[in-house]
C-alpha cells in the first residue's frame, strides 16, 4: 500500500541551521498494516509523515502509494489518497465553518470542487449516523461552528473527516498528545474502531510506549532520521516497555538519559 | 448650521454609501473570507470606472461597458493573486504592486488625462446623482444601486454555498487543513481575489456614472473605506447577522452609515481635506478594539483575582 525508498530530507541546507531530518528512510506497508511509530524528539517521525503527505518535496527517494508514484505531486493532489489527523486540534478543521460543512469538505477530498451545492440533505443524514460513532453528542449539533468545540471534540471530528472517504493510508501525527488522558483514550478507542471497521492501512505516531505496543500490528522506532527498529506480528505482541527502552538505549547510547524522560 | 442642508444631503449620501457598500462587499471577500488584506482595490476602484466611462464615450452600450469593467477587475485580481501565490510575494505587497501598476494603466485607459467626464444627458447612464429626487422609481439612484446590491448579495450567497465557494472559505479559514482535504489553496486564493476585484471594479463603474466623471484618484483610500464598512457592520449588526447573506447586507449598510457620518461631520464644519485623516483614525481605532478589549478585560480579571492560569 505504501512504499518509501531512500527518502532523504535536509532543512536549511548549507546554513548554520542545517538539519538532516531524514537520512534515508525505507519502509513498505502492506494493505491493512497498522503501524505505530515511536522515537525521541527530532527523530524524524513527523517529518516522515509530512514527507508522505507532501507538505514539502523530499530531496531524494521515492514515495509510492498504492502503486502511484506521488513523489512530485503537490500536497493537495496527494490528499486524494490520504487521511490525516494532526497533533494540534486546531490544525485539522476549519474553525469558522460548521461541523457539517467541515464534513462536506472532507467527503469531497480528491474530487473537483464544482458549482454544485456544497452540501445536500442526504449527506446531512449520513453525517449524523457517522457522528454517532464518536459518542460525543455532535450528531445533534451539525450546524455548530467547529471553533466552539473542545480540543477532544475537534480531534474526534478530524479523525472522522480523515476517514469519511476511505483513504489508502491514514496518517496520525500524535493525534492524542494534546488531549487530557480521558479524552485521549476515547479518541484512541474511536481510532481503533474505525481502522478495524474499514480495514485501513495506518501510521500512528505516539509518545506513549504503552499505546505503541497496545495498538496496531507493527511497531517502528526512529532515531536521528532513520528507522532503527521494526517489529511486527507475535514478536510485537510480546514486547514490553522495558524492551523498547533497552532497544533505544542500544541505538542511541549516551543520549538515552535525556530521552528516557520523553519516551517513558 | 442649517439642519435642512444636512437632510438634503442624506439621499446623496445613501446612494454613494450603497455604491461604496458594493465595494466593501468586495473587500469583505478578501479581508474576512480569504483572510488577506488586498490593497489592489485602491487601483481597481478607479480601473472599473475608467474602463466603463471610456467605453461609453466611445459608443459601447451600457451593459457591455459594465461587463468589461467587471472583467478588468477580474484581471487586476488575477495579477495580485498570481504575484502572491505563484511568485511567493506577501499578499499586502502583491496588492501594492498591482495597485501601483494600475495607476499607469488607468491613466492609459483615460487617454493620459487624470479626469474624464461623462454627461448623463448625452449617455444612457444607469445611475446619476441628478436622479435622486423627483424621478420615477426605476431611475432613482438609491433604488438602482440597491438592486445591484441585492443581486450581488444573492449571487455571492449562492456561490459561497457551492463546493467551490466552500473550498474558498475553507482556504481562508485554515489553509493547511484545506490542502489536507485536497483543496488547491493557491487557485482558490486567486479566484477569491479575482471575484473581489471584479466586484470592486463594478462599484467603481457605478460610482463614475453616479458622479459623472472618472478621476485617477477616486480609488485612493478605498481599502480603508471598505474596512470601515466591514468593521461598522460587525460592531453594529454583528449580533444580529448569523446568515452569510445578512452579513453581506450589513456590510453594505455599514458603508451607508459611514457616508452619512461623513456628511454629518462635513455639515458640522470639518474641512473636506481632513476627511482621509479622519477615516484613517476611525478605522485604526476600530481595528485596535479587539486588542484593547483583551488588555482591558485581562486587567479587570487580574484585579478581581479571577484570572486563569
């Protein structure tokens, strides 16, 4: 479903602020894979997702989604294949627009925007049904401006928008990190439910090692712009947080002491 | 001071205010919907009138001249949109560049003269300041402009409810979300800027006919008047208008109020040369209201010990 070959990205090349964010990423995801990604700050987790989404173009390498080479496609064209949820709840929705308008925008992802009506009655009914899955009471507030919702509600809505039109690949960039623990658990539960129901291929970045082990069928650890650990199936299920910490220590040496705080 | 002269001036202020209201609706599209400050309008507010008046002077019909004025506005908006999106120039600077270039273009259109007159007696003008009293309704300047306002509001209400219109609103509200939902934000910004400037050029064509001439400086400060109308609409009608169409109507009403206030201060004896300074001050004050409110309210909360961490 996703094939990344030799992707490299350097920011501010040739300046004092040069940052080699990705130094050669190779990754292949099969259909239905649900991969969790962990790693310290600056490991390149978000950068990898942004490279796939096309926020900027990569310096080297190829990105292929479901057989289509998207390496040179602009972000808005790749959106056709991707569902995305961001860390900041403000990023994923249009605050000045209504809940139903946001959903209508999302349901037209990858389609040309014509002069047909932006939303119709049949859609509204469909959105009501979909919103019920979130169990947040949003199904009765279709015309509420999204800016009035809480962070958790907005994040749940973004998740729904990302999956309203089945994406080839779902990209979750620490989408529960900014939420309180209870809301985070709820959003994570909804995530699991939707991924299982639609058999989605997904990549989820998380700072929480327990979550990384508990969710998905595969786990990737990143460090300094490369993938240093890739485990799946039964081996992943047997993992413990201590295993991951050991793995991380082995890979990063001295820096472990600093990063332990962040990872644990 | 004679109250009669003020009352006499009111119908004219209403008609002129409504024409500027159309312009303000154009400004609303960029300033509120797209979240861009587009300074092109200072140039476009002359371009439309120049194109319309010169074409009519050369024997073209009224509808053709109005449509060409609108098209000229679309082109001006495209220039700014292209400079901003394809060339990466900040929106404000892109607008200033187009506006500056338009000054020369406007002079060219007006055959090198800073002023071109058109007489309502010899040409079939759709609005004129002479047709404001003692004329049948369909000729009345206020009525004619009001029809234009209503039609434009209806068309925009429809347009911003379409898929494309929603995509443009999303672009202004949250560009990164829009791209993630497959919306071509650059193209939408260009479309929005074109539409806005087309409407401003149409207002310009109406204003030139209303006053019976086009002047190279008639657009100077247009953006400030547009912003004033948008802000007045928010302050006075903000709580009443939740629907998009009524918001646009409120903007037009805001421009009328602006012009009535202007008539009032002129009547009070203000030197007409000081008007622009007054406008700038009023808009500056209103634009700073949100910040001042925040500071003042926060101060109150701290005093009361109710401030949140």
